[in-house]
C-alpha cells in the first residue's frame, strides 16, 4: 500500500535537501484555486465579519458543515433519517454564560487505529469581529487572514487527506477530527467547550494542530507555537521542512490567545501555525486582496503533510508542560478584567523570551509618537523588567489611558529610554 508519509522519513534521514523559497515551490496536493475561492467567500461582505451572535456567523458555520459533508467527512454526532436538518450531526452547539449561543462544526475522517492515542485534531476558528456601525466608510471586519485563511486551509487539508484515504483503502491510520471553532475572539469559548465535551478523551488524542492567521507569509517565515509541548516536535518539523524551505520560528510554549491553548491545558501536545503580525490585524483592512495565496498554499501543504505523518505515526508523543507558568499568570490576569491600554504596535511573535520585539507600529499611536520603531526590543515597562509577552501584558494592565510611563528598549545593542503616554486599547 502507498505510504505518503514515507517522504517525511526520507527527508528526515537525508536532512540536506536544498530548497528555494517556501512559496516558490509547487506541491501538487493543494489546489490553490480552491483555497482562494473559499477564503474570498468567507471574507466577503456577505458574511458581515462573522461576529458572534450575528446570523452571518451561522451561515459561515453552515457553509463549513456543507463542505465537510461534500468532502466525505462523517458527522460527529448521529442523526436519524428524516429527523430534520441533515447537517445537524456536524454541529456541536454551546452557550457560554453572558454570550450569544453558537456552535463548533466537527467533521470526522474515520481511521482504524485501535490502540490509543487513536485521534489527531486539526482546527481553525471561523468567527471574527463582525461590524462596527460607529466607523465611517467600511464597517465590516472581514477577517481574511484572521481567520478565513485558517478555515480555507482546514478545508483543503480535509479534502487532501480524505481523498488519499479513499484511494489507499487505509490501514492503521488514526482518526482525524477537523474542527471549525466558534467564539474564539470572545475568549476561546468554542474550543473550551469542545475540550470539556470531547468526542474522545484527552488521553486518546495524539496532538492538536491549530491554523490561525496563516495567510500573510513574509520572507518565508512560519511561526509555530507549542514546539516544546512534545519532546519529538522539533525533530518532526525539522524533518518535514527541507522540502518547503520555511524559515521556522519555533515557540516552545503551549499557551497563547488561540484555540490550541484549550487543548494544551488538558495535557495534549499542540502546534499553532501562524504567519506573523501585520498592520491590518483586527482592522477592517484585513481584506482578501492582501492575502499571499502562494504562501498560503505552501503552508497548507506543509500542514497537510504534518497531519498525514501524525495520523500514521506508530508511537505516541511525549507531552511536556512547557508554558504552565505563563498559563497561571494569564489566568490571574483574566480574573482581574480586561486590559485598558495599548502602546499601539503589533508584537513580533518570532521572539519568545528576552523582551518583546516590536512589529508593525501603527501611525499616530503612542509608540510612534514616542519614537519606538519596528525591530526594537522592549525589556522594561514602567519600572518592570520584561521577558515575554505575558510579562508585557501584565505590566500594561496596571495602567490607565493617559498614564505616562518609561519604556526601556534595546536598539542596535544599546538600551535607550522613551517616555510614552499610553492610549486606550481599541
């Protein structure tokens, strides 16, 4: 029988395959036109920004359920013939206190692995920020990168793996659960509900792969969070990457503001793929025309091969609780309420420790007014030394809009100070 994952093993052994830029390579499994069609559709005005509680979000979730059905994925829950909506079995409804009701969408690619762990989870969130009627001009947060890109990749990976299993007949593969989460933007509500009400217990899940904001590949850099949550992850990714040519930025911790965190807290190894911050993050300007479709196709092919390998892998992974201290700190912050201020820049998530690297700086924002530049590394804020983004967020929570604070940053190897008047977070 054909074993498509054997290519990974060969690459891992040779380790010397030369590749050009990641997005310059062609990997035949992915249909780029399908990716672009699905992304543009989900990021169109027709879906109104896919805000929680808006009918357009339910329409987007239904679209995903229809695609799961058409791709041959089984519904997660049995539905009796003639019992109403034939798509109902794909939905996992939930209603978190204080929020509108919604649902996750789950499609099952059935495997025949009998011994645990017998399941791999691949996920992406569908929801975004909806509309803002107070804005003039464009009022729709279309969320092309965040996260129509992840959902489009999820659907394409489901198509690829489903087609391969039909052709091969299957032998000893794990079941792959494809989950389109809702209410991620409201505090990971959908993924939290799933792990509290899973199809299979946590100990039966080999790993969870999360696709969130994977449509803006730049300089071939692919950021992967959670690489330390399984002892074997770095070697697996290193064996896979030579044929893709990514500049991999590995972040070991399993904690972050994305759905993989919900799985990490149940001791499941996680990987979160991310192509980096940009100036359109959480803005109405996050539009489909700004997506790097060639880059998205290569990220999708890379993730499909990763999921394929994990579905065949003959040994479990070794979970490592990397990031639990950050998790405890984040939980303390969550209980203290929302952060009220911002410096007005996007962090560069490729840096895991040693401070907070400054990514895109928003024009006219507090950081720009203080002369803070992209590439600076903030090492202290308001008298508190910083090592990570969690430290940075905790320090900002102690301030109110209009506070004047001292920021210490590294630039060209030298520490310099800047006075910043923090602005209201929007």
